[in-house]
């Protein structure tokens, strides 16, 4: 696949995920896909794991979607995307430290994902997000003091 094809694949997957079309997302991924959620130290493997990753965010933030692609760089084997996502915390958020009950607060996340693509399918990615800002927006951490 070309760099342009891979960039289009990423954009399609983000749109499908935003519309809760998990089966369609999984059709575009390898059976042995691996997702690493770096800030939380979690790894999700295979289609079942990837579905659990997608569903965990949609359970906590049912309306979450990518709202803006800030930067995207694609090659014949990879895509790196920096994006903004927005959603409202109306469901439980599962974290390695336990469940965060719904706060009703809107969150605005900046995320960077590094994808690996083989034979036109997503084979894995590492998700880097600002977990501290997420926790502040949910009211779980204090706002930083002004300098």
C-alpha cells in the first residue's frame, strides 16, 4: 500500500470508530493486531482485545470522536497521526487504578498514535495521550498552579 492509501486507512478507521462501527474497524485490522495504550501501561491483543480497547472509551465517553487531525505523516508501512478528540464522560472509565464513575464533564484530548500497517491492514499501534490532562478535565487532579 502507498503512503496515501495508509493515511486514508487511518482516517477511515477513525471515522468508523467515532460512529461505533467496531466490526467494520476490525475488518480493516490484522487478526493479531496489538494496541498499546502507553500512558496506562495496557496492551490489547487480537480482535477481541482491540474491540475491548475501542469499547472501553466508548463506554466512558459514548459521544467521543476525532474532531481534528493536527498532523499526519504516512509511509508505505506506517502512519503517525496527532489528533484532537472530544467526548462527554457519562459512563464508567476503566483504568488500571480502578473504575472512574461518570462525571458528566466534557474532555478534549490531544492524542498521538503510531500505526504499523501490513498488506493494507492495521497490524498495531501505540497510543500516546496526555493522561494527566484527561484526569484534570475529569476533576481527579488539581489544575496546575500559574507560574
